[in-house]
C-alpha cells in the first residue's frame, strides 16, 4: 500500500521538533534579524543539519524560561 500525501495531516511549525530561524522568529514574535542575532550570540541554541541552521523547539522553550526568570528576578529587586 502506498502513502498518499494528500491525506497526511500537515505539521505546523509549532508542532515541529526542529525549526528554521524564520519559523522560530514567527513563533517568538520577533524579527528574523533579531532571531539570527540571538542564535549567533548563543542566546538561542541551534544546530547545523547539512547547510541548514535549525533551532530545536526545546531551545526556544529554554530561551523563554530564561527571559521569564530574568524578569521575575528584576521585579524582586
């Protein structure tokens, strides 16, 4: 039996385990340039797969957690 891609559910960027920088920027509500700067500085972790730079979804979650922790510690000061 062959698979017919017309009937396979589409995976949204939010469901992917690895995202492009552009997809990550869209999910975070940031610009592409800002997201690239965060990746290049190491603030958001990324990996190379072939010629592509991809961001694990878990790296976005960690980035958001760090932002929230920094904000909550600033509020306590």
